[in-house]
C-alpha cells in the first residue's frame, strides 16, 4: 500500500528525512511518532504529494508519487483521505456541507452525495449535528466532521497528521478509537502523532522517528518503549 | 457542475465587495475610451471612403491634342466608369456668357475631361496611367480633404491607443489585486479542495469567470454612453450638415454599434482575463 525507499528530503540544507525506508501493507494501521521536527509531517506531505523527495522513491498503491505529473495529483488525492490537526473546516458551511463540498467539486450526483455524506456522518456518529456550523461544535466534533470529510470518497488510505494535537485526552481517545474503527472496515490508516498515552494504549504498529531517521519500527509497540 | 462553478463565481464576486466596483469602473473607462476611438475611426473611415467613392478627377489637355481621340482612349481604360468631355471652345463660350471679356482675349481654357472610376482603389493607378499619356498638362483631384481626415484619424488612433494601453495596464493590475484578495479570503477553502483531490480547473475556473463577468458588465455599461453619443452625433450631423455629408452614412451607424460592442467585449475579456490569469498564476498554489 505504502512504500518509502531510501527517501531523503532536504529543505534549504536542513535534512528533514535521512534515508528513510518502510512499508505499510493494505489494511494496516501505523503510528508515526517522534518529537517535533522528527520528520513525521514531512512523510505525510510526501504521501499526498504536497512535497517531492530530494532523493528516493515514495509508492502509494504501487504508484511512484514522487514522479507523478501534477495533472495526476488530484486523482491520487481522491483515493486517500487526509485529516488535519486544525480540522480545516469551512466556517460558513454546516457539517453536512463541509463533508459534501469536495464531492460537489468533483461533479458527483446530488443523490449520491446525500447518501455518502449521511453514511460518513453516521460513521463518526454526527448525524444529529449535520446542520450545525463548526462554531457550535466542540473540538472533538469538529475533528469528527474532518474525518467524515476524509472518508466520504471511500478512500483506501487515510492519512491523519496530528489529529489530536488540539484536543483533550478524553476526546483524543475517542478520535483514536474512531480511526481504529475505520481501519477495521478495511482502510489503511497512518497517523502522525506525538500523543504518547494514546499510542501506548492502541498497541499497534509504531514507527519511531528522530532527526529524520527511523530509530525503530515495531509491529505492536508503544511510544514510551521507543524513546 | 457548471451550476457549481457559477455558484462559486457568484460567491467570489460577493466576497469582493467594493473592489468589484473599482475594477468595473476602471474597466468601463478603458472600454469607453477604446470604444470612442473605434467609433470615431470607423466613422472617419466611412466618410473618407464615401468621399473617395464620389470623387472624380479632371484631365487638362494641351491645345495640340485631339480631345475626342483622347477621350476614346480614356474610355477604354480599365475601371473607368464614366467620362465627360468639355471642349475648350464650348467652355470659353459659356464662360464669356457670365463675364464681360474683350473679344481679342485669347481662350486660356484647356480641353478638359472629367473621369470617374468604378472603385476608389483604382483611382490612384488610373491617375498615374493618365499622367504618363502625351498631351496631359495637369490632373486635378481633391486629395486634401481625404488627407486631412486620414491624418486626423491616425492622430486620434495614436492618442486613443496610448491612453487605452495605459488604462488597460492599470485595469490588469487592479483586477489581479482583486482576485488576489479573493484567493486570500478563500485560502482555507482552496487548500481543502486541492487536498481532497479537486481538479485544478474547478479551483481556477470561478476566478477566471469572475474576470469574464467584469468584462461583460463593463462593456455593457460602456456601450450605453457610446450608443447615446453615436445617435446624438449622427442626428445632429444629419440635421445641420446633412446636405454636404456623403450618402449612406445613417445605415452604417446602426449596424456598427453592435460590432463595436463585440469588440469591446473581447477587449474587456482580454484585459480582465489577463489580470485573473496573472493573479492565479502568482498567488494560487495548486
């Protein structure tokens, strides 16, 4: 599903990633952990082709995204869902409209949009908040709307970059459990986080990064154990 | 999909607020100046054409030339439409009827032939050919008025083009800034769209459509004073100097206003479209 081969990324002579290689198989859930500046977000940006590696190869669903032409990038992104730390919800749109917005933009049929959006809101348990605007939602609910928007196109890969960075521990646990539920439905999930407590409780694959290098990659690891 | 694009465009225009009015006002001014120059140029072109069409030239011959034979030669020339032969003796006789002239006074008038060509394009070539013929003292035609009209038209086009280009550049800059404001206000939305895999054209499309909207509105506003001025000018001209104006001008005026509108529309789209493209290329990262 995902494969990084000897990936190095340099920003203005600063090495963000140094010869990183790993593979995540279809249906797996993995946590990228490490302190700030370790290179977690850089890997995420390489996956959704926001950045290109300085050297090495990045494969997503057998496609080398580092060589993907710009015109093909939207198609790649439609096959994956992205969850952001700051939710990136549009304040002037309701939960329903936020989730539906990208579907309108790709020209999907209105009835199909309705069906999909209700399905996605059901997965994140927010059908009762479909008509609420982001300002009237709690932080956890906003992130759940963000997750609903990420899964509404039925992606095979979900990328979450610090999804609990702005949330309290209880809400963070809810979000992690939600991501696990989405993974159990067959979606590959990769989460970049520095939330030690949550990662320890999940007992899933943990890839630990420090200074742009992988220092450990354990199938059922804990954050604490890696440091 | 088209509905969504138009909806997004309408929202962008709404977000633009007063900056839309600034862009439309300046674009209207540019198109108004451009349209005025076009209108006057077209008018002068037609007047010049009509004058040329109606103009004849006159050939003055020396005394040793047989005017009848000469007239036959001229009549056989290509593009000569009509000739009128004026014998110097007949002309002198007519002249003496109106003026008291001493009987001993010798006839100073030359034999004259008035010639009319079938198309104005052939006028100069016919005159050149006739001038080379033996016995021609002089040829007279009226290039003065035409020369003045053409010079005035060229001057007007030069000044008008200069002002229009300057204002067009200002419009491009202001349109680009307005679109930049829209991009800035939609930054979050654009980022969401592109990360969700929305096509590039769907994001850029509404911004380009916004430019086209400016052009349509500005050219429609600009054509109103131009049309009013146009009607006023021709009506005044017909009422005051209609007798000296070449025939066929009113028909021209009605048909050409629509042509000017189309030209303004295209010019407006080019100017504001350039602003939109410049801004989206510079500020929109997709």
